[in-house]
């Protein structure tokens, strides 16, 4: 079991959190057209390595977090508030 260091609650078991998706995807502008919104909703990569993800602390403070996690080893590099700018380390 991995542990996630919630900025509000401190270190907690991963079971308290729910994975919510890719935090690097940017919403297109309102005039982005159907193709832009289709890509935003359905087109996803399956990265191997470090990745920035949304996680929701469902059994705690109910806040959304950005977690930098390695998709192969599941190591967690960092955790930040949803409003923080976060980048994955270079591959």
C-alpha cells in the first residue's frame, strides 16, 4: 500500500483516495469546436514514466490533489494542491 501526503490531512493510505485522471490535459476554449472538445474528452495517452494525475481525497478532506506518480513503479514523487502548477520530472 502506498501513502499519499495530503497537503491538508498529512500522510494517508492510498485507499483513502480515488484516481481521477490525467492532470495535464487542458480544456479547449469555448470556441474550440467539436473536434477540440472530442480530443479533450476522449483522446488520452498512456504514458510510461512520470505523470501528473488528479486524485480525490474521498475518505478525508474531499479535496482534489495533483500527484506526480511513476506509472510503472507507482512511486509518488510529489503531491500538491489542485491550484498549484506541477510538472512531471524529465523521463
